[in-house]
């Protein structure tokens, strides 16, 4: 199980990550709201442990953005705020559970397991934007009434773009997350541009609104064109 822990107190973050690692969880740690938001945009996690008070972007802002994007990742909020109105605010924003500091690690682990048992972490079976749909089980891709014939690389690239729909992804992100090349002796920019061009020709069929856009000097974004 992949866990994203967003916590700016280094000692607490290390303790939680160490404890969860010993229980077999794969833990990524973000020390700020911006870092946590960036990691969520780039990857898929089974559960999110999210502190409320964070530098850069608050946990509540991250949670609201997550739910606004229709992401159903289970969220356990950590906070020193123990007033009833604060708990209600967090739950109404989309938190699945709420743990007030200080807490025992055993309680955090129990709550985490309960979230996963409830099935909230079941993966989505389809990714969709407008009339574009990717079935993750059958690997079938359709745009309206058209079935698209994609290569394995194009399929992987489209899945990444759909998981990050509406957000600009850079060539560096694509090289690292799709091509798995974190350290490159030779830049992959030309390879990425060629693959994106091929994918665009398959997605943006004649007569259909374009979905795949180039952001000059930055990267690419999959989104509906503004009307």
C-alpha cells in the first residue's frame, strides 16, 4: 500500500514513516503543502495522511482541491485543532477520518487500516475527460463513438495525462514518471514531443474539440478547450 504523508514536523514525520514502513507500507513524505500537492498530482496513492497546518498550502486546501478533482483517495487528517467546528469543517471538506495531536501510533495505524478495510481505496476502473474514456481493465480507449488504437507507450502516456487532467505536466515529469528516466545523460525532449504528436493525432480527430494542448516553454495539458 502506498501512503503519502504530508507533515511539516520532521520528528513526527520520521516516526510515522518509520512505523508504517515497519508495517509494510510504502511511504512518501512531503514536508510542505506545495510538495504534498505536487506529489499528489504526479502519483497515485492508496491513502493520504494529511496535516492541517502546513507551510505554503494548508492541508484543508489540498483536501478541497483533491475532492474538487473527483479524487476518492482516503484522507486521514492530523491536526492540533480539537474544536468540534474544526472537525466538522475537515469532514465536510472531504476527510474520511480525523486524528488530534498528540496521538499514539497504534491509534493512527488502527484508523489507517479501518479506512482501507472500508474499501475507500478501491482503484477507479475508468478515467474520463469529456468524451474521452480509458477503461483500465480492458485497456480500451474511446473518444465518443470512436475506438482508438494506441501503442503500449501511448496508452501509458494517456493514462498519466488523464490522472493529471487539467494540470500542466512538464517534459521532466513525463521523463521521470512515464519513461522512468530520473537521471538522463541525453534529454528525452525530442522523444517525448514525437510521442505527444502521435498521441494528439489519435485523440484530436477531425471535427472533435481538441483535448491535448501544448503549453509553450512548460509542457502539456489534457483539458477541454475553453468555450
